[in-house]
């Protein structure tokens, strides 16, 4: 028997994640949720996800679809297709479930996940986030964790472009 986890076991669609999490919630598990593009996976992401996972018993990661990233970041993004981004995240030991979402905010997915803790990184103000009322409505809390300065997909893309003369 292999010790390698099948990442497909962690890839769950929105129609099924509610039932999966209801079972875990019934067992008393603290559900942690975070979301993002995760376009080019880097050490900032992995440290952030590990810190998020440490706040509960399981970590659900909502991943923006290609369409939603293009709407948010422009027509040149994403660089890595959604199914590949989801699979890479599913291969991380700290990630328990990965769910794609197509909306500009994760609010509709949060209504299904109903996390104990919703984690965001960086300089967000909890009171100004559109997710906060949804999380609190279901008895959860929003936690902001520090990010590693200078570690971002945007910085990586800019460095690659500079390396190749902006081509």
C-alpha cells in the first residue's frame, strides 16, 4: 500500500463539499477556509497555507477559476490553468480539500463551507472584507495572518519578464 495521497480525493466540487464538511463538523472538527488564485505556487503560499491549517483540524482551500482570475487580474492571467493549480494545492499535506469557485468573492462558497475560521493574508481589515458578515453569520471568525514580504506571484512574473527583456 502506498503512503502517497491521491490528490483527487481532495478535489471536491461545490455540490459535494457541504456534505463532506457536515460529517467533519459533526465529529467536532474545526474547519479552516482560505481562498485565492494560487497562480504560481511559491514559498509564500506554502507557509501561509501551513499557518492556516494550524488554526483548525482541516483546511479547505477555495481556488479562483480561470475566468474569475482574468476578471480580477486581467486577460494575461492566470498563467497556470485552474485544474493544475487545484491539483498542486491538493498535493500539499496541509491542504485537506480544494474547491474551485467562479465568483469574484468567495461568499457563495462560504455559505456552503461555513468555516470555523476564515483566513486571509496581508493587510486586510477584517471589518471591511465582504466575507466577514457571511463567516460571522455562521458563527465563524476571520483571522489575518502575516505574509512573507516580497513573495508574490506578481513579483515572480515581473522578475521573469525582466529576465527576458520584457518579452
